[in-house]
């Protein structure tokens, strides 16, 4: 096992897939000459040349559309959005073109494309650059959505996403790129889409989450451990397709759950998960399922306010205590 | 937006609280964090602090009144605010001397009266009176759900019972009536732990059967019960029951009933302990400290428990929990009754520390100022009545503990040692064992170890 950064893991995945399949190419702002805005594509231009690693103008709608077209005629583009925050205009191409083409063409036109980049907040990037966009991408049938939280998951899931015949929105995080973790040395390390992962086992309460919040969940679990509460942390990894079995299994085990996401509560990812749980695991619930999410405001710029707006381990612990009935709440 | 002030669970075992004193009156301004009242719980008197801000609009439970955990006892809000919705249904708590579950008692009383009068109309007044008395007793028995001096009616909201889906299913599977289980969740919601506790407690089969049988029973029997002997008032006085005494009563019944006690006694020669104590205290004099015989006993007990995890164990219905840590509960007499502060990790503490801790905890216990974490969590308990001259006695186990040690006084008695009659200081210890956890031989082996530790104090050092 090697210990590498999330960024490195993505780089390895891209490299391996581009070597394996000539139709895979990378396109986006700064991906070639600059080695990538976050250096994810470092060295790829040198290795594969400018037909496989393509710099674009600042025009997400434009190059997303280019990518969709390329995918429709048989190539396998990886479209990088410097952040998904910049890609709201491109959403039209993702949803109306990529997501729906297989259905509308009666199965004749597939779109094996990957849209990747950071989602959600970093530090003090403020309102327009801190948006967690998962709900927009996961809502329409036809797009798969993947949110790896660790280097191993990033590598395995990116390789699977590139090989997948459907459009995949692969969501990373600026704050995750430097994160180090162990990645198996397998020659071809692929993690199937649609499989969640128990990042921490426990029997007292389930903290279900996705993306960078997995690390906040683990922190909260450590705090709870000091009081003898064993929290289970379930990392969904895939928002669509969703590993429903894993969700139900953990809730049946602990009888109480909380959903943690970095985005807003109103029709956030948690809304769907909670609905699923109450529908399919009602008789196993000893308490309502609570959600921890960003405060219902556009992300503030000021450091202290941003801290206050973001979900924290303390708030996760508090929610867990409430579903455990520990505070007389 | 008005804030409801609830009777909060101020200790983990608290089921109801009595308002001792209100510090704020209706009309007073309240800030978050203000002390609203002193509440007497099962173990100590604790402060109830305000969680909201505004004006104290209504006090629903007066001084002296009790309320089960979760019940609304006051409302804070803006002056002039309409709080009729919040006040409705919150109501007065049942007075301590009335049978608590009003809903069930009313039902039982009406049923009894209806059936009795229907069957025995000619018998007239005697029967009507008969319907009252047994109903009171049986209604109380029916309503007195396992381990619940509080109100099952608490979780009932206009006939609907609040319970988590899981609790409902578990109760159903266990054949328990959800209405008879007291809920510890918000608003009196019955949750998993309540159902589990109810499953462990004894079911009131007998009283329920008796209640069912009574209406069909002979009116003559009821007539006899209806006329209690009149005791002249000057011969007695009724003393109110404090929260602590209520708890003691309930806990003891819960213990003696379901816990199969048996008792093992051993007489320990305390000669060496007495000598050791003299020597140790001589050393400690310079520090202004000293240790007592009881400190030796506690230390030896802790050491013995360490070696016998099968005795340092708790009964948990479907499994036995054997503790590696040794936390000894020491019974302390207080004005109202008794309480067992816990010496945590007693096997890892020296006698001086045990002595100091016990003194400190006992002192605060007498002032009713112990914190819940200080009187819960014992793995085994010890009770010493030696200072009252008691030679030997049997103590009642604190469930779910597996045993308790009752220590008598050290006294010089005549014993036979190597064929000669000599005077030796001897002490009797009697261990009460829960036969489900500890069998005769197991308990005996533990006592042998304890006896060795006391007859050869150096063994504790090993």
C-alpha cells in the first residue's frame, strides 16, 4: 500500500485510464500547460500530448457541450470544471444533453462522459464559490453522481467512472486534494459505482454522509467514543446509484441515524436519505432521523461567520446525542 | 413564542421530581440560565435552570407538588401572550398521596363500581362502598406499572401513546402493553430502553388477575374489606414520603422480588488488620491522616473483586457483564435514608485515597449534593453496620449488581485456636449473591479470597 495524496490518486487514475484507452481525453481550463488549477493533471500534457489534454477558454457551457458531442460519437471525454460552482451554465448540457440522450434516442446514443471537479466550500471562497451542487446533479435520472472522500476511493471510483458508459458527475473537493491516505498497489484498482463504504464501525448510532464531510463525521465519532458511544460512519461514495442496502443495514443495526452534508438542508441529499430510511426501516427506528447541514444562508466570506455557517463535528455530536436521548432533549 | 419549562431528568434514574422551592414567581422576568426552582429528585436536590427568556407567565406545579419527568411545569413567554394551548393538558401533577395514574384508576374505579352495583344492587351502600376501596387498591396495582412510580399516562396524548416505531415493535414482540410503560423520551415518548427496562421488571400478573376476579367475587368479601378497623387518630401520625424513600421502596421491591438472593457468611479473624492499622496510622500521623478498619475492608474487597471477575459482575437478562474495572459502591446513611456513593477503580487506589474520597462523598451525600455520576456505576457494593453494633446482617442487592457485602462489627470473642480457648477480634461478613450470576461455590471462593486478604493484609500488595 502506498500513502499518497487525493490529488496524486486522481492523477494516477487519469494516467492509467488514458494509457489503457486511447479514446479517453481530458479537457478543461488550465488542465494542460498549467498542469491543472489544482495540479491534478500534472505531467499529463507531457505524457499524452495536446490532442489528449486540451486547454479551453473560460466557457464551461461551451466545452461541456463539446465534450457531450465528443462522447456521443464514441470518444470518452473527462471534462474538468475548475469548480462545479462555475458550471451552472453547463448544467444545461449535463442534464438536457448528456443525461437524457440515451433515453430520448431509444438507447441508440449513449454519452460516456465524466464531468469532474471540486464541489462545495473551501476556505473563505464566499457565496458564489462555495456551493455544494450535488442536489442539482443527482435529481435528474440519467446522470451518475460520485463523491469520493479518500485517496483510495478517488482513484478507484474515477477509474470506474471513466469506464462507465453513462454520464458521471465526479465530485471532489479543494480541501481534499492534499489529504493523504493509503491506496492499494493493485495494477488496476477499480471500485464499482453504487457501493457505499463503512468508514468506521459502531453499534450505537449511524452517521451517514458523503464527500469531505466524512472526515467531520469521523471526528465527531471520535468525540462520542470518549463517552463510550460507538458511532458507525457510512460513506455513501455514490449518490446515484445509491447503495440503499448499506443505508438500511446500518440503520437496522443501530436503530438511530443522522445525515451530515455540507450543503443546505432544504431538499439537500439528506432529505432523500431520511425519506428512504423512514419508508424502508420505520420499525427499526428508535428516534427521528436528524440532519446536519450548512446554515440556510449563502456562504459568508468572513472567517468566523463561515465557520459558524458550516456543519461542525460538535453539531454532529449534538445531533447524535439527541437521537440517543442523552440530553433529556 | 412561548417556552415550556419541563420537569427535566436531572439525574439518570430520575422519574419524577418534587418542586421544593420556586425562586421566580408569575410575572418575573426570566433570562436564560436563571435558576427557576429547587427540585428534589430521587437522590439529591438539584437546581432547575431556565432555558428560555421572557416573563414567567404561568406556574403549573406549585411548591410541594410533584411532576413526572417530561411534564410541563411552567411557561415562559411574552407578557399577554396566549398560552392556553400550552397550558391545556399539562395540568396539575398528581398529589403524592393519590394513586398516580389517574386515567387508569378512573377507568378501574368506574368499571368496579358499575359491575359491583349491577351485580349486587340489593346490597346497596355496603357494595357501593366496597367498589370504592378495592378499586383504589387494584387500580393502583394495575396502574403501578413495573418500575414506574410516575405516570404511564404521561406519554398518552389524548388517548394516543407516543412511542418510537422500534419501541412499539419491541413491546409488541414482548407482549407488553405500551400504555403501561413509562416513556423517557421527549414528551414522554416510549423508546427502546423503556421497553427493555419494562421487560426486565416483574409483570403485575397477580394484581391484574385479582382485579379481574374481584368484580365476580363474593360481595361478602368486599363487604369485609370495605370496613377497615378505625384506628384512633392520636395513636399515629402519617409522615410524607420523600423522593429518596420512594426510590428506596421501589428499588428494594424490584430487587427482592426478581433477584434470587442467597447468603454466605464467613467470620474473619481481624487480628492482623487491627495490628496493621495501628502501624499504618502511626506512619500517617505525621501527615495528619489515618485509616479505619472499614478502609481496610474496602481495599481488601476491591482486591478480591479484581481476582474474581465472575463476582464483579452484573445481570443483564440475556447476558452477564463481567467487569474488569472495580468500582465499589459504599452504602452511606443520610437523613432521608441511604445512598451509595461510588469509589471508582478502588483496586487501584491506596487506602488513604479511598478513605479521603469516601469521607468527601459521604459528606456531600448527607447534604444531598452528590452528582449522578458519583452515585451510579458501581460494579459491586459494600454496606457496613458495624458502627451501630450490628454483628451480622443481610443486605439487599442493588440490581443489576451480582452481589453485596454486609460487614458487621469487629468484636473480641472467645474462639478455639489449636485446642485452646482464646480471645480474638473477629468480624462477620455476609455476602448476598444473585444466584443467576453467582453460584454457591463461586461466592464461597470469593469470600475465601477476601478472608485471606484480611487475615493476611500483605496479600493485598500482591
